[in-house]
C-alpha cells in the first residue's frame, strides 16, 4: 500500500506558494486516497531551527501552521498530522543515516549553496544543522516507509538524496530495510516573490510584501498585488529568462492595472474561505492540543518498526 509523507516548516504563516505548490495537493491526495493509503503530514520544527528562531515566535508559528493544516481541509482522523520534534525517532534515525551521507554530496546541494553564498567570507558563522538538514529530511521520509513524497520543485534534489541514502544503507546493511521514496512533484509551478520575481515566494524572506499569506485580508492582498514588481514594457507579455515578473500571451491586450485586478480577485476568492476557517480554529487551544497529541502518538507508532529494524541492522540492539 501507499504511504504519503510531506512536511512544512513552521517558519511563518503559510503563503500562496506553499498552498499552490504543496498544501493544496496534500488535501487532494487525502481526498482521493484509497482506504489503505497512509498519509502523514509533519510540521517540521527541527528543520525550522536550522536558522535562528525566536522561541516565542516559533511556538506561535507552530500553532498557526497546525491550525492552517486543518483550515485547508486536512482531517486528523484520516491523516497523521504532527510536530516533528514530538517524535524523537526522527532525530535518532537522522544520526544513524548520517553515516551514509557524504559531505561532498551535501555540499553540492543547491539550497546549501544558495543559503551560504552570502556568507562565503565568514564560514565561521555557518552552522552544522543547515548543512546536514537533508539527512534529517531523508530520515523523516524513510522512517515511515514512505512510498510517495509530494513536494515543490525546490525539494526534488533533496528527495534524490534521500533515495541515495536509502540505497546506500540497504547496500551496506541488507536489502529492503529502507524504501527509496518516489517524488510527486506538484503540478503547480513555483510561485515567485512579489518584490523580487527571480526568487520564489518564501516564508522566511525579510520583506513581508514579497508574499501573500493565507491569513491576509482581501485589502492587504489587493495592496500587495498592486505594488508587485512587474515590468516596464507596455502590454502584457512574457519571457521567462529575461523578464521573470511578466505574464502570459493570452493576456496581451489588457493593461497591467486590469491584469492585477483580475489576479487580486482570483487570489482573494481562493484565500478568503481558508482565512476564515483559520480564524475560527487558531484560538482553539484545546482542539489544537488534541490534534497534536493524537498525531504524535500515531507518528510514534508508525516510526517504531523502522527504527528498531535499523538499530538491529547496525548492531545497536538485539
Ligand atoms: P522557508 O523560507 O522557511 O524555507 P518556504 O516558504 O520555502 O519557507 P517550506 O516550509 O520550506 O516553505 O516548504 C513547504 C512546501 O512548500 C514545500 O513542499 C515547498 O516545495 C513548497 N513551496 C515553498 N515555496 C514555494 C513556492 N514559492 N512555490 C511553490 N511551492 C513552494
Ligand atoms: Mg523552504
């Protein structure tokens, strides 16, 4: 049977890119799933601390992100929804799998190269968990015997790495202990930043105007889209490489202002019902606690057999 696993970092309130590139597909997978398909969705808080987080802020984002998973339509009875740090097996397996992860391969990861490009002169500042987090990601997926991982385009390389780790481990310790997962790349394109259209929309970008949050009011969405970077050429045309802020040819005869109005209306229509459900859930502490407790218990149970098998294979226990 199928096992589907994916995660989102509680590094902020989820945005339109997260929704179109990942979260919307999670809900569809849940709704279309065969009865024997297992689905696990994790708030990967251990990944979130690969950059420095304010502790109070992190707790709040964990809460808001959990509420968002419910607001978009994930059902805690149907899926296992959990905070990664509630299930210590993730960290344990990561350490063991670090023995299969070459530093050369990790150093070639696009995200590592991007995130460290600015710090070139000052590698003293770079922290180990930013470098090794693809190993934790591999552990997340392999721990639950995942067969399919839905992710955005930016994560495809890390999944390839997870397969390498699984195959490497199996080669050394015995076939079929770990299952190399398949990548389900989201059919949606990357949603780009509103202020800097060559980079993708991100929770962690310092400029809040660069993203549309799923909690933004209609007015805020309208104003963010109004001030979004487009380009200086008359009419609406598109050249991905040279002018990544542009749009498609079938809109060639309308003005940028009309186009932005159309985009605003489509986006507010999509976001408003999610925002309203989120508002009604986010303050319900006892509901969120119950969901997190149930999820942690289910994920712990799901993780146990693989961790035991791995520890036995390595010679860490009988
Ligand atoms: P951060 O800036 O903290 O890394 P993020 O916005 O990149 O946050 P993640 O939690 O890293 O969000 O990713 C969650 C999921 O959303 C992943 O599957 C990722 O591929 C997808 N995703 C993130 N940003 C975009 C985007 N701009 N367009 C489409 N998919 C995205
Ligand atoms: Mg990211």
